[in-house]
C-alpha cells in the first residue's frame, strides 16, 4: 500500500471555454517512433517506389477524369 504522506494532489479541471486542449504534458513523440527500424535505406527506398508506382495509374486516371469534366463544362459554357 502507498503511504498516506505520498498522495498525489487531486487535479481540478476548469473549463475556460477555449476550444484548444492543453497538450503540454503529452510526450513529444509517439513511443513507437523511438524504436527505429531494422530496414536498410535500400529496402525503405524500394518500398516507397513500389507504393508510388502502385498509385501512379489511379492518380493519372483521376486527373484525366477531372480534365475531361473541366473541358466538357468549358465547352458547354463557351457555346452558350
């Protein structure tokens, strides 16, 4: 059991109406980021480029779709 002399002081929270929370007591980094990685730079770089190549085609399709929609709307308003 804990000694009665070593009690923690009770925290009283006061709402001052601000929307931003006080985060000054939080650790500066998440604990999992301190662990580091066992991967080499080459493995990390390869993983990055694999993910980039995987998303390149869907990104180009989305951009092409937006360009086509823009051109259609531009032509419609140009003819009016």
